[in-house]
C-alpha cells in the first residue's frame, strides 16, 4: 500500500515542481566520503537473522538464497538477481578471535604481514600463529544498475566458499577482448566497461547446504554517462576517498556476529 501511495504522489507532481527539483539537483546531499558507508550486498543463508522475524535485522520477504543490501534492506530474489558493473577489486585479510575463545573481530592484516604466510589449515579454517582465525575476503566494489538505469555503489565481498566464484569471475574479466569497429585494434576492456548478472544458486558440501553466487556476463556498457560514472567511482577508490567500513567487514550475512558460520567452508 505504501508503495502504491508513493507512486501515486510521484505521478501527481507537476512539471513545474519537477523542474524546480531538477534545478536544485544535489543541493545539501553532498557529504564527505569518510562519513558515508558503502553498503555490502550479501546472500541470506538459512541461519541469517535477516530472515527471522524475531531478530532486529529481519527484512520482510527475504528468504534464504536471496541477496540483500545490509544498509538499505533492499533485496533481490535468488533467481532474478541484479546487474552490476565491477569497478575495483581488493583482497582483505581479516583476523577473528575463535568463537570458543569469546569471538570478536580483531582487525585487518596487511597483505605483507608474515603471519599470513605462517597460517596453517585446520579443517576448513586458516589459523594464525597466535591462534586467531584468518579469513580471506575478495571485495568487489560495484555499481548496481536497475531496470531504469539508476545506480547504487556497493561492495560484494566473497569469502570462504565464495572465493572460488571470485576467482572464476576475475579470470573471465581478464580474458575478455574487444575489437574496435574502425581500427580493428583488439584490447582487454577496462573492468568498468562491462555488465554482469548476479544470481544465487544452491550448493552442498560436507558441511551442509548453502547458497552461493552465480555471475554471468551481460555485455558492454553502452551508455557513456554510465561508463564515466563507473570510472569516477573507481578513481575515488584508488585515491582512497571511498572505503569499506571495518565494522561492515566484520559483519556478514549472520547479521552482526563475528563470522558467518551459516556458510559452510
């Protein structure tokens, strides 16, 4: 009902008022990048609090396998998904205290930290020399593009069983080729010049059932303004103006717990 009312009100807005709004575009809506939180998009698993009505993180209508935005609560059905432009990728090494020792996010390790190389595997986990757990996370900064061409910046972080999807996706990105229609020159297009469709699929391993990402190429970005927006987003990340929040790195689809134990390794 609320959506219907909103749509009705938007339809009734006069052309003059719309001209005024567009003439004041962006006024008062610009904030320092350090004050903004780039949302994370994650997959709801069977134990995620976002699908439990008794939990404060509950998102109405969300089901296991659906993707959701951890800031806005927006969701995408598992089989429909969303289209996104990849703009930048970085790998984070996160340190956690084991749950049996009290749990807790200890912070991010420098990729050159010698402790990373000294980590040993224990079952499905990587254990640091100090006994804490090491979690590798591929973070993909993307622009989600909706059916009307509107965009939203997000981080899609892939860890544990999702790392295989990340590796496959990065390989696909690097293998792309594009031929110039006039000169015949063949290049690898910039990462932000391509569109990809994200859905989720069910998987099973010896730890149980879970949902994982499925990423398929859609095509090349055809709107120049969209291409420039994606490049500007990438440039902001490279300059260090846009960052993922540390607290969001520590919170995944388990909704604020230190680790997402609902995703089998």
